[in-house]
């Protein structure tokens, strides 16, 4: 689920996401599907300047079926690491670590 908002409207955007998640819950229940909210993450994408204006301690939780979904700075999906600034540094670091381990095992 994606929502665009300014830092001042972030609480409203989170409330709308929670409403969307409630609709998804109702839809999933009507078709007998299970959604595991512990595998979900909330990633707020912004610039470094805007990140300083957001107080994450005061943000309301994003909730699915009464379970809070955790806020993260980066997440990995389908082999691609996304971070809160949409920079490639986290993805490149992950690939570098993986290559280092592979090369080290070949060395042995």
C-alpha cells in the first residue's frame, strides 16, 4: 500500500493506510485467505531533510487485524534492498557482503 503525504499530514496518511488494511482484512476473510502481518513492514520514504522533521516516537502504529506493523529504515524484497531514501547504498552493501563471502569460500 502506498500513500503520498507531507510530514504535516503523515498521521492522516497512516490513518488512511489503516482503513485500507481493514478493507483488505475484510476482503481476505471473505475469501478465506490469511495475511501474516508479522511479515509486513512500514517504510517511510523521504529525504534526509524531511526525516529530521518526523518524530517516529509520536507516529501512530500501522495496524493489521489488531497487530502493529513495525517501521523500518530498509527492507529487502525479491532480492532488492530498498531504504528510506531510495538510494542504492544499502543494496550495494548487501551485494558486496554476499560477494565477499562467496569469494572467500572459493579461496578455501
